[in-house]
C-alpha cells in the first residue's frame, strides 16, 4: 500500500469513527504502525485530523437541531457539558458518549474555538497514547 493511500485510508476511517458510522480507526492505525513505512507522527496527525473533523460534523448536526426540552437519558452528558463547558470534549473520543457530547455541544451553541481545541486535544491524546503503546509493543517483540 502506498504511503498516500495509507494516510487517506486512516483519515477516512478516523472521520467515520467520529460519527455514528463504524470506522475502526484504532485498528487501522495499529495495522499501519505495524505494517507500513509511514511515519508514526504523520499517522497520528492524519488520524487526529480525520477524527476531529468527524467530531465537528457532529457539532454541526447539533447546531441544526431545534431547541427542544432535553430528552431523558441525556442528563449525564448535558451535566458534564454544563459543568465543564467545552473542556468536557476532551472525552469526545469515548464510544457513543463522545458522539453525544459533540452533538450536545453544538446544540448548546458552545463557542467554536474552544470546542475545536478541546475536541482536537482529546482525540490527539488518544491516538498519541495508542501509538506509543503500539510502538512499545513492537519494540518488545523484536
């Protein structure tokens, strides 16, 4: 697989993983770290960018939702956002809850700058940690 195709595949998978669609970006990242010659830093950048843009897509969807009374079952995510503000989006990488946090951040009309910052930071930290663990595992096996 060419480097360009590897990076684009990871970007696409990461974007999809940040939406309600399955993308399995962690699996793709680990596979590329173990089987490609692409720089780990470049892979982390591609995964973070794709996942951040996918998360921002969820924020946009939230902004398009009409003002409604919050439905039952959303109290926890809304509580986090109301208590911690956009910093709660550091957890945007969590399965299911992360998507909900992004949608609700948009629904609450949180400021774009801080939403983007915390969303990107949370997603980057996850991919950096996964990359470090994977590379340590590779080094250990060799």
